[in-house]
């Protein structure tokens, strides 16, 4: 079957449409899909597994979008740790230049200087 945009990836297009419609983070959806399919990477999943995921995420987005966003956010730690190429930190580093607990403010290097009261 050929999708509306002329390519033969209707399942991918269906998931992309859901991502746009509900303003989801595509990277987190991809991580969630791989986890849902029980594979290390989404490309290792079978078509049937991806079809099942597509119907699951469509149903979740319509019935309880807040719960879906919460589920996706649980993958944010994995995503950003992977981008940094390091393991997830178990505690805050003592010499982190961006955060000084005694001054209770975030460094201007982050773009803004917020005061925490």
C-alpha cells in the first residue's frame, strides 16, 4: 500500500502524523516504541510489533494524553544520557559550574539567571 505522500511507508507516516498532531517528541516516541516492541532499537522490531505499537500509541494519545506524555518523559533520561555518551548520574557532581547551592542561582551560561527562593 502506498501512503498519501507517495511513499510506501504508511505505518511510519501514521506514527509521524500522531507525533505532529499531539506534539510529541519524536526521539522519545522512538525510544518508547523500541521498548514497547522489546528490542534494543526500533529497526529490529517486526512489522507486526510496530503495527501494534502504532495502534497502542494512537489509543493512548486519544484516551489519556497526559499519561502518554508522562510515559514518554520517563524515556527522556535515557535519551539525554545517550546523547551525552555517559551513564546517568546517580548524584549531583560537587564541582558543577552551572549550579552553586550556596548562591542558589543558575549560571548565566545557561542563557538566563534565575533566582531560586
